[in-house]
C-alpha cells in the first residue's frame, strides 16, 4: 500500500486533531499537530516578555526564533507531547493565555516561514497525518488526501467549553464563543497563508456527527486514497 501525506485543515475546535490522531493510530502513520508548533512559539514569546498587552515585539521574536527548538516526543501510549527547547510544554500550550495570543503570532510571516520549513522536513518521507490551517494549500499542496473540516461555531464553542469544564476550568460560554469567532476571523483574514479550503480538498461538516461516524468517514477516504 502506498504511503501518502494526509492534510487535515479547517476551523479551530472542530475536531481535526481527534480525527487525525485516530487515523494515525489505526494506520501506523505519524501524526503532526502543526497548531502545537505555533502554540509553542507563542509560549516562548510570552515567557520572554515578547508579548505585552497583546502587542507582539516582532523584531525581537524574529531575532530569537532561529534559536528556538520545537519538537515532539511520544509517550508509551503513543500520545504526542510538544517540546520547547527540550521541555515538555504540552499542558501549558493548551491554556487560555496561549490560546488568546496564538492567532496573531501565527499570522507573522517570519513565524510561518520557519514553521512551514520544519513541517516540510517532518513530512518528507510520507506516511503522515498533519493537521493545521494551511497544510493542503501551502505546506503540502501535492498531498494525496486533503480534508477540510468545519462545524457551526456554536457547536465548536460548546465542544471547547465542555473540554475546559472537564479539565476543571470555569469558562463562560459567551467568552469561549467569542474566542472561537475571533480566531476564525484572524485565521482566515491574515495576509500569509490564510485559512481557506484547497480546491481539491474534501469538505467534512461534522456539526451533527459523532466521533465514531467521523472516524469511519475518514478511514473510508484513506482506503480510497491509498488504493488508487
Ligand atoms: O489547531 P490549533 O487551535 O491548536 O491552532 C492554534 C493556532 O495556530 C490557530 O489560531 C491557528 C494557527 N495555526 C496556523 O496558523 N497554521 C497551522 N498550520 C496550524 C495552526
């Protein structure tokens, strides 16, 4: 069976990573969460005082970026952990502070250039499932299988809200909805690699689907793409 590149793009909080991880597990492919890389850069900037009151010190970040190392490691259960300069930051990059600052950081052209270069190296030998916003359009425009995932914004906000409650946080639904909408807007209006559906991507609106249903849907597309 040929080893392909699977690009899963789409809006935030629509279950891209859940379906990408499940497919990688079933197929033995490597899963790469590109959003985690932008989150790690954001955490770096926050820790070094390069974001103050929402204002990014872009010149300084650009100077530091070549020295920042971002990587992944996999624990005994196969779960991916993001490493920032060797430190496991998986938990911290999912917090509200990083979430609130990641969209403007990921809109900086020099940040995108550096991350895309790393992503291309990670995926060069195939057999990968990569999720993000610009995988099918910019990182791997020749990916054999491209999926564009979306869901209604209230459904996505509810999923994010439930996740936060499960983690013991006490979110306000309206704030979560506002964050989802804001990120959609920034992600799809930035100048470099805005979020958009690749012309040859297959669209999945999973607003009314269960996780097993979406996994089955994706597996069927994987089987078709690898059989060709
Ligand atoms: O998928 P996520 O929510 O973890 O992504 C975090 C942010 O990173 C999101 O605001 C969009 C941005 N991102 C991006 O610009 N390009 C990617 N390939 C992946 C994520």
